[in-house]
C-alpha cells in the first residue's frame, strides 16, 4: 500500500472515513476473477469474521458464517460445556444446506412461533417419526390461529422439495418456477436433511464453505486472560475448535503476555492463536514475541464501545491497522482488523491497510442468525438487542459466580453500551445477504486497485486522504428529491 501524497499523508493519524481508494488499471474481465482467500491460515473463502460478542456469535451465527465461507468466534463468556455442544452441532451440520427447523404433527402453533425466527429461511417442516416431511409452515400460516392449534392443522401439504446433491442452478430454477423462497432438502430415502433457500442457492455459487482439516464446518472460540486460560485453550482444541482468540480490551499488558505464553505452550502448532487487542507496532511486536500467530487490532472503534469516551485511549482505525500490519508482515505474520465496520468499504480499506481478515460485530447482530430473540417495537418493526463486551451487562454476566460486593466493584469499570436496538433490515435479514453485500463490494474494490488476491490488493492499493465533505459526497444522497 502507498499513499497518494506520502509526504503529507504518512504524517496523519487516519480513520477509514478519512481515506479513499484511488482507482488503478485492472487487467481482468470480471470481479469474479478475484480470490478473497485469507492469507493467514487455511479455512474460509473470504476474510469476514463474526466477532466474539455475546449478542453476535452463537451456534447459528458460527454455523452460517462457516457455511458461507467466513469464520465465527464464540465468546469467551460461554461455559466449556456449551462450547462443546455448539462445536459438535456445527461439525455435524451440512456444509451446504441450512439446518432445518422441524416439529411433530402434534406440536402447537406456540411451539412453531418459538422457533420460526431462529433461521432466515422462514420455514418449519412438520415431520413424522422417521423425519419424512408431512407439510410445511411459514409465517403466512400463523395468522388468526389459536396458540394451541396443532401443527398438522395449519401446515401446508403442498410440498416443494429438492433432492440432496442438486446443482445450485437447478435448485434455484425449481424454486423460482414454484414461487417459493425455500424448500426442504431430502435424501434418497425421502428424509429431511436440511433447507435450501432460493437466494442461498445463488450465494453458494459465490461463497465456498470454511472447512477444517476433516472437512467439517470451521468455528473458533475466544478466551480471556487468567490463570485458567491455558487449560481452557487445551480443552477447546480437544473439542475441535479451529482457532483460539485470546481476547482483552487492552492487549499490550503483562497479564496478556503471561497468558499468551502459557496458551502457546499448550496449543501452538495445533491451531492458530489470535491475540489482541492492540493498536501500535510495539503492542503487535510484544504479542508476536509471546506466541501469537495473528494480532487483533483496534482499540475503541466498535459501535457498542465507549473506551475512547471513557479513557481517551485508542487510535484511528486505518492507521492502527496499517502500522500493526506492517510490523506483523515484516515477521511473516498477519493481523485482523476489529471493529468499526459499517459498510463494505470499511472491510476493503482494512484489507488495503494490510489486514488478513476483518471482524464484524454490530452489523451482524441484526440478523436472524444472531443469538438474541427477535423483538417487535410499537410500530411493528423487528429488532434484536445488542450490547458491548465491556458493558455493565457483559461484566455482570462474566462475574456471576462472584459475590455481590465484588460484582458491584467491577461494575464500575465499564467501557461499553449495555443495550441498543439493531433493527432487522429488509433484504439484509440473513447473514448470507450481508456477506454477499460485503464480499461483492470488496471484490469490486480489488478490481479498482487492479488486484486479484488480498496480498496483491495490499501491495497495489493507492490510498488518498479526503475531507469530511469528500466522504459525504460518496454517500448515497439521491434516494429522495423534491
């Protein structure tokens, strides 16, 4: 990466809003010729990572991210038994088909209502004892019914199904012709194996699944910094986690370095170790020396984070990633950019600055696959609750096994928002829809830079600095003209 006006630009501390990608010549014929495979370690067809936040990444998020080529990191607050159960579920999940929501014929409408928004395909399949479909239920079937109405009385018996192994093209055309959004997937014996959405059939042409060494969907997990971290990391590797993230808000500190050395002694060489957060070359160097393979960069830019307002500490995002990536790359290592992603451009600019992957949090919280329940405001709009991992709410969850006095003391030290509403946007209800939006934007950015791979993009990117008005004029402002 080089600056358009290095004599001036290199002296500035810059956020992603402060910079732009200067277009260059591209030799290819299509953005589909680009390859977004991350250069840090195997696993994933693109660089988007679901952040290890309680309101962002759980079983459904991690499974769906991996199915669509990304990586989900389970939060450090999860009990080890919960992590084991989730990892087992993800490893057993089909790499191509979404997990089906199913009920027996005797289940009630109330049972259906409790699960129908747990997946974005809006489909509950009524099955017999051998998991053969008897009918389907969508939201359209739930209107004006008593909550104790059995599923057999409200299901539609008009079944449009697809066979396991069908091509994405044929599946899409079948559903398009039948005017259905999703269809149950059946094996050769007619048993339910999953669900395929019409739009997902197209997305799967663009996004390859993130698979581990054994061909299972890949998932990572985070741990904090404590005397038990090394033992916990060892258990996570035995469970089958594909990456360990050692996570704390201020990574350039003694306790982190001690924890990282202990974790590296147990798991290094078995799975990649990601550690953070830092925002300086010095912090990056310290974590690499302590045993990290990848460094997580940024302090304070997250949508739910109040660190900079509480403490004044942090650094503008683009510069933080740029200087940290330069230090890591000089040693043959990599960094992840963490926080501050609002648009696909932010992911592209982080990659230009030198990141191998980019963590996304709040933008993913407003999807059906995030852990929270869907809620409805007074106007009928759907939303989910989101909260920061350094908020009073998260600190309270993390210290639940301590006495009330200790919890009260630790509750004073909070650097995050405890609750906010993230609305589910039409057209972006699912992780798949958001990922395609991000990935196609990044692929186009590669063509504007004349690049085909992430490393090539970083090498070729020419970055300019703009005024706030320069940023504003690039935002869409023609939707309404009077």
